[in-house]
C-alpha cells in the first residue's frame, strides 16, 4: 500500500495582485446595491453593470482599488454606446 504524501496545492496569485478589503465599509452601500441587483436579476451581470461601475469607482476613490482605464476594467463597450448616443443627438 502506497503511503499518502502530504502535498501542498500550488497557489497562484491574482494577475494584478490582491486588493484591500473594505473594512471601514466605505463602499458598502454600492456593494449592497449591486448584490441586490444581481439577486433580483437572477445573477445576470449585464443588467447590473452600471452598479458594478459605481462600486469600482467608489473603491478607486477610496484607494481600495488602483485607478485604471475603464476599458481595461471591462467597461469599454459603455464608452462606445455613449459615443453613439451623442452622435444621434
């Protein structure tokens, strides 16, 4: 019978590192609004994207998330839609 080896799993860190927890609740309202939206919409994230963006903006404003371009964070399509709306006016 072979002995079981005590092996540790290989853990890989996130691509951009970790981010601080919101221990003071600075963005708790935005987080709760997003979570409620997700629950009401059967966890379809597309319907809650504006709230996700508000939550990320709050985290960036409170130094809980490094400020970055919205396109890099997955919100490039909203910038294009706004441009199309501006052209239609």
